C-alpha cells in the first residue's frame, strides 16, 4: 500500500480535533450550562403575568377581521342564539340558493326592483354594522 492510502482513524489533519467525542461534548456542556442558568433565573424571578383574564368580556382593541365585523356587531344587539342562528344557519343557505330563484322573481313587474332594493339594504346594513363595530360602539 502506498503512504497516501494509509489513513488511520486518529489522523485529523494539522492540529484538528475530532467532532464526535470532543467537540460534541463541549457543545453539550455549554448548552446544559445555559439552560441551567435559564431555569434557575426563571424559578427565582418569574415574569409578572398582569391582571387575570375575564372570559366573559372581550378585551379592548381585539376585533375580528373586517369581513366578520357586521356579524360581530349583530351579536352585541340580539341574543346569541338568534345571532348565531341567523349568521350561520339561515343566511348562508339563503345566499347559496338565491341565484336559482332570481329569474323566477325577476320576471314579475317589480321583481328586480324589490330584489335589488333588498340586496342594497342588506349591503347598507352590513356596512353600517361593520362601521359601528370598527368605531367601538357597544
């Protein structure tokens, strides 16, 4: 065998330190020391938590996304069961089946006018309630 092919497991280059026992143990000792100091300080000086939360009142400044503001405001004015039933059980199916009945009602003399007026009033009501919720009215 030539001298270039004769590599032993102890050859780490010039002044090299093997990773697995030496470097790994040193890093593990440093991580253990830092975590020990962190746990020691956390038990001696815990962070103050502030006032306890009231689960029955929404904190100030917390509001839903803009597309849920009108539903959020409706829930303030009507009982929760009515608001939830209207918002999630009645209104979405009505919106889903509305296109199937539009032609039926639009063929009457004032059918389109009534449908468009009701739609415009619904949009106005949703925008109005969203504005009330955004401005913080109770």
